[in-house]
């Protein structure tokens, strides 16, 4: 059983993602960008079994699901990207019998050390978010690394030192930063948009936050009104209506 | 000292690994969006692809497809060597041949055709991004029978825009993402032109602008819309027309904009039965006339003029005339377009239509956007600000792919223009080379007598007709092109009708061909309407045992369903192994802020015996001795292949495929001498070139003097004259007059009513043909497809990663419809059209119009193709609607079957499909029909386990 670092000290860095469900269109850019970076990065390889056959099964660190959600008045389609939330008190780490699963003290990233992972899968059973995937070919557990091999990578341009999924996202639905710092852009975004924890009842304290869809502008507004009937002149016939324009002085 | 129970030291993580040794910039080809990408390489292997942050199209982002490019590049479906068919067509039995044999064979076949009758070559190039070259090649060969895939993509939308405001939706323009406050999206193809739209939607929603999606299906972009309008397929024109109705009634239209930029005030002759009825009143010089406030006839194009927009005038000769606006307003003020009339037809409540009209009016007229930018209009008048109405619209499939799409798209453009929003701040913006004259001044070549042995065509095969005199028909009205483009059946078919080539060739209607030469178009499968009969046509034989289509040459990089039906295969490279040129002569990557073009460079060398198609085409051109492709001594003019052509070819003096870094010193752009270092300069700049227009030229470009003069100097326009929006289309009226019997070139009597009905010079709506002909009772439901964002046409299924995201499709229908049919998730049903039936599996959802069923496009695959196992879900569970879409409409009176196309532009009307659903037994649990398995093409290697680690070896 693996212990967690002390992350209660003030100023503790909590790196994570903020995912905006208002603008995720489900394009899968984050999922495949993650796959292509990580299959040659820290988690290499992310094996695909039977890739061209009847039932291809591969390891992914980030998947996007689409659901229809009925809010009582209407049904909305929600695209929901799902990856490790880098919880503050993750059971996936504490259940690990070898210390392979661990939370980094310096930034809170939860990682698996492939050299000491024995593939017992306790961690994936412990995670209620389904964020870990087992590579049967390699015999190790894989999970989101928050692109630990990108975010500090001195061989990348500073603007590229962010998780592959964040860099890729075309709508700008993903943001990366320090959620331990209340003054960071991501923390402000969470405060402004009322970002929330996924399944807080488990008390694993996810670092990643989700931003709820904004209120849809699909109801009449006082300014625009429900129709143009109020501003329509009394004219009854088409000829009357055309006549309104007869004397308009319009210069080119 | 640490306590023994303390946590062990954290493992050391290498946080700065360098998993690449080289990064090259090129252009993506995972869809038609053409984003800038950076390709990371290790020991010559592609390890990672991301977006190029400096690129004007995608600014660093990438999509699900683009980031899976590695798996496309290393696909097991890649062809590896030229192939000659040895078995029967369709068997998939080939022998590998050397390139020299392949090229000699092609040259022999093609030279025979060219010496005898060049039109017997049908050269159609599918999803070609090099139409600047391929169209020119066809023209030098001398065949009019050339087009790319536009005829089944969106030609009715493109033509509607180009014949209305000199621009077009989709990749040829875009909403003013920065300033728009209200955005309406009518239909969409979410697999391409995708990143700019996604980036725009993200920005727009963050700013709090409203986004309305008009689409029968609520997925993808529609899912994040503020308001989803679940329109019934094919009725968007009624919806837009009803909004126009409301705006006209309430006088919420931008009259000053109309008078400045459109033909609203031009007088239309009203003399029924007269040969000039419905044409513009013109003076002796041909200039359109208007009537001013004093009642005097005057030059409608004059700058200083206060014209009347309504009211009839009597001409000296006794004829009457009215401003075109009068006619348009009468049309849309009629009850035909009232919200109450259209509500049930569109499945949109009248109150919703009224509210949206009110919102549009509010944003347009109460929330103007003013930019502090001075500009000069076409007449030289200076303005100190740019003011626009921040309503924008965009459209794609759903508007195209219906037989009423041309007129529907014209209706949407009319709405945009009535609100004063085209190229205005906050509205819809052109992208270079647009705006162009309405329509562009290029006419199609290939009239009778213009097609001669060993002779180039007099011009390009594709262009824009201005009247019946420009049609490609003989004296009897018989089509001259194999696809019947520019005939009375599809007069404005600016992109040809690729979907009719195989049918017409097999039926020898209007004539048989000798060689069918295709590139990158899966015409034996998901790009065909009516797959089963298309396969019959491709394999049909004459009595003497020869195939009716005697020779088929096909070039593609991948083993698609079409490969098995060709006699000679010329294997292409992947997009990472080639030079390409995304040119202003074709479909450039321009942005609204300025023109842009780009190149692809070979970031890796092919590891197979394949060649870039464009280089092969130039090689064939040289072997055939085509003018422009050989020197005086018949040596090849471009021995260096496509890159040689890209740099050295000049279409007109100083104008070549690429606009950037021209001139001997590389300092010219647009026009300039050939620069031998041009490709190097592109590579140094990330493989693109972009010229940002000065702020004073970014809006109102159709009437912006500075812009128009710059566009002439740059080579985009011939004259610096204002481009006047044609709300009323005189071109269409000319066809109507011919159908009434006026003029020298008349349609055959059997086509006249069709022309009269659909060539309305004022935007109109008519019911899509198939639904109208087969009847609501027998076929009550619409069946359409949507484009999955992570797949581009059929290409995605060979991709190990993308097929894990979407490896099979379902038939989606509303809970209401499913309950009525007694089916639930997982049940099997027959989908039956007038043409055939398929058996598929159902899923239910809420976000779909109740009268519509739909599925993802092009997921179904034929067994044995695309490098997939024959048991792949794509083949066993996946399916296509194409099998039940007929390429011909049901018989009309007299037995004639028109193509299933828009009657104006020839656009394939595959969204018109009407069906009924019947519950089916599970049976074998596979989709139907199933086709024979295609034999394995030589060269395949298909791993069972994929450990893709880029350049790294697994330790």
C-alpha cells in the first residue's frame, strides 16, 4: 500500500485540467493527440490489439464520450472527455501494493512507474472514474501523465509546454494550469464559470475541474421580443406594404 | 534521518526527453481543411504530428483526424506497386508491374483516344486538391470530360453564391468570428473545413454571441448551439423564406445597403410573352436602368443616384418595368412564406420562426458594429468608419445535396443581403480569390466542333454559363459531356456531375467512352449513388466480350473498394511523402483577412514503389506530347515532376500555382517572374504564404476601391469594378425565356417545363424531387447521413486509432418514431426506398427530427478492402445508405429518368432520400446487402498487435 505525499502545505502546486463542457464538440482531437504523444512518450507504447480486425482494442489515456442528457425540459447532447483527474487523495495510489502508482509531491501529478507496476489492476478497480487502462501486452497499467514529459520539456518551445490534449483542442475547451494557485488563470476560470468536481461524494478531491454548459440562449429576451408583430405597421395588403418604400430616399 | 515508514523516494522521471531528431512543417491532408502541421521525425520515422502555431488556418490546433495522421501514413491499406488486372473486374486479381510498363500502357491507351476522339477520355479526379493541374491537363489533352467531386459535394451551394454575390459558403468564406453576435449554421459537414469553424465557435460562445444550428440532427456543433432548430430535411428554404417574410413585413431590412451593393433597384421588364420579359432594362451600351425619385430613367450603376425600389413604370414603347426589389418583396410577402404556412412543412413552430426573425432584426439593427477604420468605396467616396450588422450565416450539406439546394442557398444569401451583412463587420466575409464577378468570367470549353483529335480545348472544361448560348449541347440539345454537365438537364453545373459518369458511360448515353481515368474517388462504393448498379456498370460487357467501359485507370494511395474495378492502378503516395500545392488557382487556404496558399513537402521518402499522382500525370502528359508539358523538341517540360511544375509553370504571364515569393528576387507576390527558390522560401516559412490585407481592405471588398485595385494588381480580378449582388438573376431568366421558346438556342420540348419551374430568377422553394415523386404514404421518412468529426469520407476506417472511435454505424431515429415502429435499441430493421432496401441495426435518440432517420457517413466497408480483416465490424455491421439511393429519379411522363440531381446545377441530391422502415428478424446478425469479399491486393502487411513507438525501439 502506497502512501501519499503531504500536499496540504500552503502554495502546494496542483497541476490539472479544466474542461469546458459548453464548447466541447466531441471532435476527438484531445483523444488522438494524447494517443500519438504518449505512445512514444512516457507511456510508450500504448498498444492496440487487433488494430485492423473484428474487435480492435487499444489503450487510451483520454476518451471522449457522447451522451444525451435530459434536464427535464429538453435533451442536450453532452460530449464528455474523460481522463485521470489527478485527485488529491486518490485511492488508486493508496491501494498500490508496490509503490508503482504514486502522486508526485512537487506538482500532484499521479503517475505509474512501469518498472515496478506488477499489473495487479487494483488501482483500476479503486478508481471510480475509469481513468486507468491496462495494457495486456505490456502487462502494465497506463494512465494520463498530464504529459509530464511535455510540460517541463526544455526541448519544446515554451508555448508547447502543455499537455498534448490542451495544445490540440480546436474549440479551446481544455485549459491546463495550477489549480492550487487561486490567482492562476485556470483557478479564475473555475471560479467564474462555477467549475465542479466529478463525483465529489467519493471525496478523492479531483484536481481536474469541469465547467458546466452555459445557459442556452433559446428563450425570448425582453430586448428582441418574441416577434416583430409589435413593430409591424397596420398595412394589410402586399401593395400597402410595398408602398411604404415608395418614397424612401436612398442614395447610393 | 528518514523514518523507515516514510514514502520511498519518487522515481526519477525524464521530463525533457527528446523523442525526435527533426521537425518539418507541411500541410495536413486528413481532410480538406488543410491545416499547417509539424511532423516530428526520429531516424526517418514519423513520431508525432501537431498543429503549427503560426499557421493562418489552424493557429496551432489540430483535430482528431490530423493527430491520427501517423496511422494513415503507416496504414496497411497503402498500395505498394503499380498493378495490372489479371482476373475479371472486381475480383481483385492483379499482377505487380514496373512503373515503366504501367506508364507505357497508360500512354498507349490514352494516345489512341487522343488521336481518335479526345472526349472518349473521361478524367474525373474526386477529392483532388490539385485541380489547378488536373483541369489544365484535361484541357491540354482535349477532353471536356473532366471534373472533380464538387458535383456530389456542394456545387449547388457554390453556384448559388457565385451567381448571387460572387463568393460562397463553406471554405470560400467565413463568419466574422471576431465581431459576429448572432450566428446561424444551416447544415454542416463536420469532417472538413473543421478547425476554423471549431475555433470560431469556441470564440463566439466565450464572447456570449448566440449560435443557432439549423439541422435535423443534434450532434457535434449542434450540441453546443444555444438553439437547435430540428428542421425537416429539404425545407431550410421555407424557414429562411419565412424569416424574410417577417423582416419585410416589419421593414427590418437594410435598404441603403441594397441600393449601394445590389441590383434591387435595377428595372426588370414586365412584358409576358415578349422575348425580353424578365430581363433587365438596359440602355444602348447594355447598362442596367433604374428610375430615380423624379421618375426619370437613369443608369442604375451611377454613383450619385436616388433610385426607387418599388413601383411600376411604363416605358416609351408601352412596356412596363419594375425594380427587382419590388418582385422579390412581393414573392416573400406572400402567404406562401408566412411562418404559419411553413411551420408544419419545416417542423418548426411559427412562434420560433417569429422569435428568430425578431432576434435577427434586433441584433442587426440595434447592435451595429462600428470599426474605426477609414475606407474608400468603389466610386472614390471616403468613409471614416466601417459599420456592419453583426449577423452571420454559414451553410453546408443539408443545403447542398438536396435537389432544391441551389434555390435554397440563394434564399439564405438573400436573407444575409437584406440584413446588410455580406462582407460587413460582424457578417459573412469573403476569402480570396473571392469576391469575383457574378458569376466569374470563365466559360466552359467543349462545344461541338471544339473537341478535335490531338488538339487542346479552347479553354478550361469547367466554368460559368451566362445563358443558353454557353451550354455544351448540339443543335438538337444533346449533351456534349459524358456527365451531361452544361446541358439542359443541368445548365449551371459548374463542377460537373461525377456521380453520373459511370452510369452514363455504361449506358452509352450520350455516348460510350474508351478510357475512364479516375483519381482518389471511391466511385465503386461510398462516393456512388446506387452502389449495386454501379458495380454492374463497371463490369458490364458488350456482346463481343469486351467491357462496355473498355479501360479503367485508377490512382489512389490506398486499397479502396474502387481499386478492384480498375485495369491499371497507379499507386499514389501518402500526404507525408509528396509535394503539393494548395493554390489560389484552385482551392487555396485563404483567410478572411487575406489571401494565403501553401505547399506540402515530402517529410519522408516512400518505402514502397509508389509515385505522387501529380508527377505521374505530368509524366504521362509529356509522353503524350501534350502542349505545355513538352518543350519544342518534345522533351518533358517538367522533368522534375510536380515540384518543378509548381515553381516553373505560368498560367498567365507572372501568374503561377503559388502566389508567394515570386520574382527573381522573391519579393513579388501574386504576379511576378518565376523564382527558382520559391519552394525553399515556403519551407522556411512553415510551408505557407499569407498576405494580411491592410485594415482598410478587410471589409466591403465587393465595393472597396483600394481592395479592388489591389486585387487587379495581384491578379485576382480583371477590372477594379464593383461587384453587384444579383438578388434577381437575369442568367436564370434567360434559361426560362428559352424554355418559353424565345431565342436561337432552345431546350428540347421535353425539358422545357423543368426549366420553367426551377429557373426562377427570384429565390424560390420547391419540394425535393424524390419525396415529391415517391409519395409520403409509402415512404414517409427522410434518411440522411452526418459526417463524423473524426473520419474523413471513407479514409478513416483504415486508421487503427480512428476506427476504435467509430468502427461501425447504426441507424438513429427518435424515440417517438421508434415507439411507433415498435423497435428499440439493437433491433434490426429494413430501410426501404423506391430503389432498394438495406438491413441495419437501430439506436434511438432525442436529438433528431421525428421524420428523419440518419447514420454516420461512409463507415460501412466492403469485405477485404482498406487493409481490414474481412470480419471487421465496418463490413459486418456497418452499412451505407448509398445502396438505396438511386442515381436516377423515378420515371417521368414519357419514361425519361432524369439524374437524381438539382436541376439547376446537377448537384447530386443524395439527401432527398425517402424511406420507410420495417422491423426485421436478427437472422445472421449482419447488415445487408453483403458483397463478395475482395481478394487481398498484393503488398499488404497487417499486424495483429500494434506497438507504435515512433522512432523508438521497444527495449
